[in-house]
């Protein structure tokens, strides 16, 4: 009798656990009416979602959104795992995806995302955000923040060396290097901090020329015959070889380089501003000018580094999720004023950019209206198709750059990078 009771008990437990497991796999919205959203960075993207939720609740008091914070790499891994299973179990209703990675998801899982074309007007957003967020005639992403770049400069170091910010405005990277050599000789300060194993500068350098690692189709590898890629690799290597670069190994050492006063400049996206301002003792000693451009025909002093957009998964709750995004990130001018004033986020929603929040001066930067300047430069960012393989292309280039630095001919390094990319990335 005891034996049979044990068997029955085990069987019941199995059924209960199975039911719980299935319940956990079901979409939350089906069970509770609560939408879920995945995003990274609690002080930036998550905070933006919280603000948007508060606005939308004023329209719909019954609206509920659970915002789940994960690291960007974790979100990428979980998306790939879930979407590749083909079941859509455990997926969020809304997910934030970096623009560099968006096409890898849209093209690999075309039925997994909900078309938002009928919910908002993509022409209300900066042009360079359109290519990453659209696919096969559909509009799948609501653009959010900009990664517009700028060249942050220590004005006290420039003055010590006999330069003004105007001397570094709208220059080429080659001119930047020559000025950096002179400043180092006069002040002993290094010009910039870079990481040879994570050269994000390559991306914003290349985009100044309006091209990418692939052709306009986002698929055909374009490295060996790409003059912008060639110049970016040469320039990035020259920054090291000319002795004007501080070498960092991770985010912390990169930030420490400018907060401790080791470097004269920081060339990066506008999202670095809070880290610059975190060292309050340097208030009044910084300014921002346009990013240098590559020495190639057609290059401009404007580029992008990073940036992300919101997507809706094609699961129950998709209509409500789309309505929420359209009513907030897709059209609410007042919300974008709060993004600037409360979390320092510069969106890419054009109708909001004339608001007063975007025109304020910043005492830390000597009274400069840095948000207005970033917006001006954002308008000139060349639009490119990042395609599916930005980070894979970068990994290949990093390997070949090390060989180039060790003596390999640059043309040979790029030819080998082209062959590797064609072999590993072509679909």
C-alpha cells in the first residue's frame, strides 16, 4: 500500500511540476494582462521605460508593464536561445536591441517581430535610424536614443599647449594626431585613451565616410576595397604608434583615464557625458566639438556610436505593446523633454528637438549648450546599413590589425580579413 501511495504521490508531483513549468513558459500577458519589457542600464534605458510607463498610465489607468533589467549581452543570448527554439516561450512583449545588432534578429527571425508600420511615423525620426530598424518593407523598431558622437576636450590642457577648441573643430584624424603629438611634447599629456582589443573608435571613424563593413545590402562583405576601413585601421594604429594614446583594457580604466586627468580628449558617443561630469573637480574645464573625420572623399565631421531601439515580439499582447510604444517613444514630445532633464537621454524623435530642454546650457561645459550641439551634429550623421555581422566583422579586423601592427602589410591584412569574412559570414 505504501508503495502505491509513493507512486501516486510522485505522479501527482510530476503533473504539478509539469503544469507549473508550462505556466512559466506561457506569455505573462495571457495570464495576467501585464506586458513585459527587457532592457539594460537601470539609469538610462530602464529609467526611460519607467518614465514612459508613467505617461501612458495617465491615458490608461489599467495599464501594467513589468520592466526586467538584464545586461545587453544577456538579452542577446536569451533572445537567440528563445527565438531559435521556435516556440516563443518566455519571450518579452517589448525588447530593447542595439542598432548594430537589430538586423541579425530581424533577418534571422523575420516572423518573430511585430510590424509597427501602422502605429507611428518613422519619418519623424532621424534618417540614420531607419535602416537598422526596418526590414523587407516593414518597420519593426521604434527608435530611441542617439549615439551621436563628439570630441570632448580639456580646455585647460589645450590652452597650456597654445591651442583653442576652434583649432580642433571640423578636423581630420590625421590633423588630430599631429596636434596630439605637439600637445604631448608641450604638456606631457596623452591625447586619447583606446583599447586595441575593443576598438569601438573604428565604428564611428568608418561611419564618418558613410560606409560600413558591408555593401548597402548589409550582406556583401566590403573590407579589402573599402577605403574608409583602410584609413580607419591605419589611423587607429597610428594613434598607438605615435605614442599619443593611453592604452586601456576595459571600461573602468577608460573612464579613469579622463577622470584622473591623464588624457586631453575623449572621442565617443554622447552617452559618455554623465561619466565626464562625474568628476566634479573638472567642472568648467571641458568642451565638446564635432568628431574628427577620416581623410577620405565625402567624409563628414559627424558619426554615431551605439544607440538602440524598441521592438515588439509577435506574441499575445503585441497590439497593446505597439500602442504603448507609439503613444510614448513614438509621438510624445513632452516625454522627450523629461528624457533630457531627468536621465540625460537624447532621443531621435525630431518633433521634440525644438523643446526648451534641448536648448539649456551646461555650466560643467563652460555654459555650452551641449544638447543643442549634439542635435546639430546628429542631423549630419551618414545613414548606413549595419547589416547582420557588425561585431563578427570587428572580431576579424581586430585579429588582422594585430598582425598589421606586427609588420604585416595593410593591404594583405585587409585582403585576408575580406576572405575570412566571406567564408564565415556570407549567407
